């Protein structure tokens, strides 16, 4: 609700707190949402290394949209710490 602004104003800081709690318990969707926050510096300090770590955690749990996005990142190299790697792109 804080992330999307439903029934309350958008509050990325509060959303990050709750996503972090869920991510620490292994919730793939929360991990994927933390990627967005860390990638864009919304509610948290921009941190591409943390974003990539959460991408890997969510992808390893079978989150298909995260796997797809990782594949694209490795195919293109995104300049945010992910270098172009076609083998990893195919894997994801």
C-alpha cells in the first residue's frame, strides 16, 4: 500500500521497511520490489550492488519476471555493475 499509494500516500521509506522485513524471510516479491527501490534510490540510498543481490535472491526462488529482467541486464550490460555476459543472459 505504501509502495503504490493505495489507501495512503506513497511512502517509499515505509514501503522499504516492510519489503525488507518480508525479504529477510525469503519473500521473492519483496526482494524484487527492493530491487526497484535500490535501483532508483526511492526510500533508500541508491545502491546497485544491493539491487543486484536482491535480483539474484528473487531469481533463485523462481520469480520469472526477475529472471527475465536479469537476462536482459546480462544481455545488454546495464552499466550499473552488471557487465555484458551472454552465457548468464541465456541462463536467466
